[in-house]
C-alpha cells in the first residue's frame, strides 16, 4: 500500500481541543494551518470538561495565591518557573478566549455592571473558576470551532489519525534532526496519506484510555506521547495519572464525569448509609485535592467491600441545582437518578495525564520544529497531582506561548522537496483484528488492576512483563502487515503503558497520584521522572 495524497502547509496541528484550536487561530492570521483530527473536529477531551478554567479575576484573590494552591496540590514536584509563567499569563489568555466568543457565567451588579460567577473546586483556597454552567469545555470548543471553520487560512481534516512523525533523518539529511511532516491514516479511505509541514504541533490530549475505566472520550489514547517517544523525544512524570474521584457508577454510563464543582457548591461524599468519611482523611474534607479524595474513596470501598461510594447535593434547593448543573441533571434524569433528591453512586476513574512529552516554556520538544501543547505535554505545571481547572488554563496559555515562538521561527524554515512514500503490504485478517481488540481489552484491565490508584513493585513488574509480550507482537505486525485503526490504537497504548510502568518503577516513594505500598513515604529531595529514548 503506497501513500497517494500529499498535503503541504506551514503548520500542521494534530488535535482539535482547546490547545490545538487556540494555536490555529493565533497562527492563522499569518500562516497556512492544517488541523488534523482523528474524529469530527468538535470531538475532543475539551468538549467533555465540565468544571471550568482557573484564573484570578476576583479582587480578593491573587496570582500568588493561585500559584501557592497549585504548588500544594502538586505535592512538591511542580516546576516553579512553569507554574509562575502559566498562572501569571492566565488572565490575558482567558480574555482572548472571551474575545473569540466564549461566554462565561456572570451576574449583574448593583451599579449596572457585571462580574463573573466564580466557582470553587478542590484544592483552591478561594473562588476562581470561570465556568459556563456545567459545560465549560463544550462552550469553549463550540466557540473556537466556529472561528476556525470561518477562517480562510485554516483547513480541518477530519477522521484522520496521525501514524508517525517524519524527520530529516528519514530523508538522509545532515545537520540538526528536525520534523518535516507526518504520515496519517485516513479512516474513511483506509489508506495512509502524508502532510509536509515546516512545524508540527502535537495537541493530541492525554492517555487515560489506557485504563479500563476512564472519564475520557475514546480518542484519548496517547497518540502524541507515543509518536514523540518514537521520534526521539523525552517524556516525564507519566507515573502520575490522575483518577477523578467522582465518575458515575452506572452500567449504562461508565464514562460520565460528575464535576468537582458539585463539591465546590456543597456536595459531600458519603457511604451508603449516608455517613460522611472525608473528614477522616483530610482536614479539607470534600474539598481536598483529587489524589487524596480518590484514595479515600478507594480505601472505603475496599474496607466495606462495596462497589461504590456516593455524592450527595440533595440538601441544596432544586432551583439552585438545576440552574448550576443543568447538563448533569438532565443526563442523570434519563437514567432515573434525580440529583436533587438522592445521593449519586460514584467511583474514581482515570481522568488526566499529568506527565507527557517534555517541553520548554515555548512548547518546544527535543525534536527541532516539533511542539507539544496541552495534556500531551509535560510543562511542570501539575507536578504529582493536577489542581482542578488548571488543565484548560494550561491549554490556552501554552498555545499562546507556542504561537509566539512559531511566528518568530517560521520565516527561517524551508520545506523539504518531497516526503518519502509509505510502503506497507499485506492486509490483516479478521482473526488478526479480533486478536488486536482482545489485546487492547487485556491491556486496559491489566493497567487498571496493577497500575491504578494504589500499586506495588510486584504488580508493576508483572504489568511490564505482559506489556513487553504484547509489544513484541505489535512490532511484528507493524513490520509485516498493513495498518488499521485498531492496530494504531493498540500500538500507541502499549507504548504509553510501557512508559507509565517504567516511570512508576523508577519512583521509589509515594507522592501525589503515585502511591506504591513498597515505598509509602516521600523522599526528601523530590524530582521529576524523565525517560530518554
């Protein structure tokens, strides 16, 4: 099978969430941009973000306070310069979002003006979350998609999945190794196509779908992390996978998130008998950071040998609940659950990848011309645990920062004359496809049971041995057969799983989201876990 179509652009952005769309709009003023997305353009992790975006908009709040809360949640392993940079640039980047048409909830003041209705979430010392009811991510995504679709210099190619980063090494060019383009799989045509680009940006999101239970959409399969690693880029802190404490426990809705803003508005966690338990684990109780809350829920479930805990906001008025959480209320009613009258069954689920591809303050990776923004990247902002609503913030600030650098560097970059063709033969049989799906299911179960909220060295080594077996088979497939969407899914998730486990084995302590029973205490001198290809 040879590649048949070749595109050319100044900047190729892989991913269509908040970071990818923001970057495209900033660069589209000057350069030609292609956005490559593996589903429809609006299908991204951003779309499913309920809570909001953290930033200082209240006169009683301060940047220093936001920085402090972030560092505390990050359990001593955040990069201070990165935290300071991102949070100090939060407000003007959110004002840019507002200028793009994003409408956050606000209220009128007595003097005729208005102010934003700021929410509070776990780990924050005050109200600083801008939101659009309980569908903030969807509001941001929709506004940015409208702008992108109307832009003459931005082209969106949907239902196409990046396969591999093409570097100057593939062309036999001397000098500094740099990115020259990307191979991608057209899901509808079922063939590989190419895109030649001066700059490639990974905005592919995280890798939480490596776990059996996740709040993420199916697209969050670690593609960018896996591709960057294969291209020679370092990754960091992949042992820190955030498990959101409150995912709905229901057979018909295993991926539905119950936003942390519920607890910010008075919802509390309880056992089946209605008794509260978070006070037993942390003085901040239900507003403790996510790592603490998830472990507490996990502890109570195992102690009582039950399938779930409960989240209760029924003590608030029905009017308040329906006004502030309309999306959640409507969704739960369809499942015969009334948020205003009964506690909601919940369990923790894999939610956010705190580590990723190592980048600098401009979003630059180790490969010249390759950038990474958003959840796919490791900036040092999140440390060992992400503070709620700092994720969308990181997306828009780092997109702005990367755009500045790309605009500065692009004039000096020249396109290569031609990309090498893709040559793969032999098709996968129906049996092969079934085997790939079986391997993917087993991988996710393996990660959930052995590399979850609490892990041990023995479990991690067992997981790594199994992952190595699958990886050997996948490499054989890649060498001898044509690719498919199922194959690409397994290949990337196996690679990410290996990196997660190797990172976890390197950390000989329990910190933030990484709790290992062999090493329950924190080390005195914490540091990031960095893996080199």
